[in-house]
């Protein structure tokens, strides 16, 4: 019997959900009337971005927990979430470029959503860079926690950028202000299954990564308290 | 505008490579341990 049954279970459910996402997204969901087959990239592009937001929210919470508790286990949890969030932000940008080329006719535009997402990627890349600057683990953890907390300000900026500054990128489809989701039910099913698959896969890898980081961390030996130190008796004049 | 499947395969393929790569990279410290 495995020692990590929860991890195994989350991984197995993630794999099944990913297969459902592929069937729904590539077979069941209808072809978009305007964008054609390329619209199917939405079922991976949007989940990558959403799970990146979620990962950065975990960075925020665990960074605050580190600053309050000063326990490196919270720092390891923040690090694992930041790695996932940074990777998924890069993936979301790359998938957006692959979607933009056939639909917009360009790989990249200096659109508010694209620019704020790029800034998000740079901020959390900086977060990962800051972690290696000092020799002391607590110094690195403290600096990273500050970047992790301040950097989260950019997440709502990215999400609402398409509402505040209407430009090339389309506005929110599901979580849009002032109305229900504007999407065909089969497309919505594929999208939500994609979000579930990406969330479960991220949760599985997050648990694994936190465990790996804990194994790599130097064993923190607590300082002995005076009661544990053997008492030494010194007698004047040496042994009799 | 009707775009072909090649963009879809590229995107889904890239996603698979990124997830598999992260799974491999993140599990390095766990080899030999259960």
C-alpha cells in the first residue's frame, strides 16, 4: 500500500478528468461559427490562466502564513505554488499566441490583457529569482514572501483588464460582470471540465513538489534546551 | 474565418509537454523514495 494515498487518488482523478476534457473539447463541443477549430484552444488556454491565478492566491496565503509563523514549511508551500503559477502563466501566454495567430492574424499585440499577463509572469519569475539571492533560508523566504504578497495585486489587474480597457482581447465569457455565462452549453461543459482537469493536475503536482522540497530541505535541528544538556560537575582541585 | 486543426494540435501538444515536463522536474527529489 502506498504511503501517499491522497496524492495517488488526486493524480488518478486528474488523469480521468483530462481524458473527459479531451473528448469534450476535441469531439463533443461544436465548431465555433466565427473562429473555426482554433476556438478549441479556449479549453486549455483559459484553464491554464485560471489555475495560475489560483496558484498565486496560494502564494499569497502561504506567504502571509510564513511571515506570521516564520516556519519554512509555509515558504516551501509558497515556492511550489509560485513554480506552478509561473509555468502555467507562460503556458497561457503561449496558448494565447497560438490562438491569436489564426484568429487575430498576429502572434502578439500590446493589448492590456496581454501586457498585464506578461508583467505577472515577470513578477513571479522575479519571485523565484529572489529566493536564491541570500545564503540564509529565512532571509530568502522573507524577501520572497514580500514579493509574493505585493505581486498578487497584479492578478485582479489581469482579470479586469479586459473590462476596464476594452481592446483586442475578448472580455470574460463565464465570470463576466452583469450577466450569466455567454456560451453554448457544450462549450461551457468542455471549458469547466478543462478547468477541473487543470486544477486537479496542479493539485497533484503541488502535493508532490511540496513533499520533494521537504525532503530536500536541511533537517532543522532545534537548539537543545538547558534541561536536556547533561549537567557537568566541576570540583575544585581536580579528581580526588 | 475558419482555422484548421493544426493550431489545436500545437496547443494541446504543448500543454501535454509542459505538464509532463513539470511532473518529471518536480518529482526529481522523490526518486527512490515512496
